């Protein structure tokens, strides 16, 4: 299964195994660009700001 792509934390090389073939360091799971927590929570953040913007204007 080559569904998940791992990325070396040290040299940044992509690998399909847990060990980097370039430097031998541990590789971590590379999150797909689809998954963006910023966007996911950005919606709620904007909603939150919208709801609270009436209380403190121009603050922050
Ligand atoms: Zn590496």
C-alpha cells in the first residue's frame, strides 16, 4: 500500500518507508494538502469573530 507518503524530518526527502532512504532518519506521515485545519477552523473563527465583533470593535 503506497497510499501514504512519508517525509523525512531531517532532509525533507519523501519516502514510502519509515526510514529515509537518503539519510536514514525517521520519516513522518506527510499530510495531504486536502487536509487543512486552518481552513476547517477558519470558518468557525470567522463566525466567532463575526459574533463577537459587535462587542469589541476594532480591538485586538
Ligand atoms: Zn532524510
